[in-house]
């Protein structure tokens, strides 16, 4: 499957696109507002970008990386400001769990992001190869 051409959107349209992707996150009911209809009437090519799985995955991965960063920041904050109590065992366990969870989310998000880019590039190469083979096969049949 060929990835749709990316177009340059102004910041307002990019915000609308991100908002629409986030709005449809885990939704089963389809609700379309008048603003969305107006946006897609003005930019019909954006409908293709809404179904671009790589763009949606990138957004979700950035959200996961952001949540991981938040966990790491919270663990550092709690290390110097013990709010949970004076129990060193529980406090240390909580800090380690929070920090390791955040770092694991970072690592997972970055790994999946890089693998998705490689997979997308390989899919484009495979599609070009398939088209070239089909072109040669159809050329041989004519002769």
C-alpha cells in the first residue's frame, strides 16, 4: 500500500488533524461536526491522511514517550520530595517502579517508531519491485 503524499499544512490545519486523530481514538460511534465537514471540503486530501496508519502510530508513540517522560520526571521529583511517607522501603520501591516504567516506555516508543519507519520504507520498496515485475510480465505477454 502506497503511503499518501504528505502535504504542507499550516499550524491550524495540523492542530485540526491531530485533534481529529485523538478524537477518534478508541471510538466506535462516528460523529462528524460541521467544522470537520468544512475542513475536509477545503482539504479533501486530508481524508487520505486520516487513514495513514503510520501517522496515527507516530502520534500514539509520541504520547507513550510523553507519558514515559512524565513518569521519569515524577520519580525524580518524588526522590527529592518524599510525599508518600517516611518508609524507605516503600518509597524506594515506588521510585524504582516509576522510573523503570518511564524508561521502558521511552525505549519501547523509540524502538517501535524506528521499526515503523523502516517497515514503511521497506513496504514502499516492495511495492515498487512488485510494480516493476508486473510491468515486465505484462510486457512479455504482448510480445
